[in-house]
C-alpha cells in the first residue's frame, strides 16, 4: 500500500536514491555528489520535521523536502554544505546558486522553499500533488506565509505540475523559473 508519512532518519539512503533517480537521466559520479550535497542532504539532516515521503512497503519512493525559513537555512547551508561542493564544477555551482539567489529575493513573502521528486514508476499517479498538499498544510499550520521553489524552464512536466497546483510564476532568471504559493 502506498501512503505519505513523515520522513524518518532511516529513510536517508532511500531518499538520496530518489534524488538521483527521479528521471531517466544517469548522472556521472561528480554530478551525483554535487546534487546530493546541494539539493538533498541539508533538508534531510537539518529539517527532517519539514520532509515527507511516499512509502511503498516501508521504502521511501518519493519525497517533498523543505527548508521552512530561508534566514535559518542560509547560514547552515553556507557553512556546512556549500564547502562540500567545492571543486565539483564552477559552472554547476554558478547555476545552482541561481536558485539560492531567487530564494533570497522572495524570502519576505515566501520564506520556505521545497524540492519534490518521485521515482519514475510513481509519476503521474497523483502522489506528487498529494506530497505538496501535505507539505502546504504542515507549513500553514506552523504559520509559514508562503512557499517557493525553482525549476528549469525546459522541465515542461514540472511547469505543468506546479501550475496545476496553483503556484504562480515569480520570476525567470536564465534557465531557472521560480514559483510561489501564499499559504495565508
Ligand atoms: C514533477 C513530479 C514531482 C510531479 O509529480 P507527479 O506525481 O508525477 O504528478 P501528479 O500525478 O500529481 O500530476 C498532477 C498534474 O501535474 C501535471 N503533470 C504532471 N506530470 C506531467 C507530465 N509529465 N506532463 C504534463 N503534465 C504533467 C498534470 O496537470 C497532472 O494532472 P493530470 O495527471 O490530471 O493531467 C514528478 O513527475 C517527478 O518527480 N518528476 C521528476 C523529477 C522532477 O522533475 N522534479 C521536480 C523538479 S523541480
């Protein structure tokens, strides 16, 4: 049976696997290391209370992971996670920092940001939508005024997905688009 539950520490390896295998592209080892340090581990390690997984028989096969407050995220991310991607590609870092700049630009109205990923067999079955609604309810109950995310301008599926869920476009910068949703 598939169901959504809170992330637990024991989901760490499964969640990292989801992060690396949510689409059909196979990244090289350096890219994989970068992606985990930059887009995944902070959330699992520092804000497990703001992460939810899709459970299939005890295994996490999808997640929504979140930093609830940019001002709390930034110092920890910069001190503990950014140094880990040093030497893993200047261009890649420049591209990824574009997302951080967007989070900072919109933090007063949208202090939270998220990432959502599912393994391919679980796509287009409504679970991504349910994960987001679960997180939105959780953040709303905690008094968070807004949540945002960034994605690639060429990720047509993701753009359609966020728009269907009622998020609106905040900005487009280069190859990245920011979407936001007010929660109060
Ligand atoms: C993007 C993703 C999280 C969406 O989750 P999902 O469970 O597949 O999406 P849902 O089934 O909840 O879809 C809800 C709506 O989003 C839109 N949508 C979702 N996937 C789509 C696709 N491949 N093409 C077009 N529209 C799509 C549709 O409007 C869909 O409603 P419908 O099925 O009634 O037409 C998931 O497909 C995924 O993990 N993709 C790979 C990783 C990724 O791109 N993550 C986001 C990066 S920022």
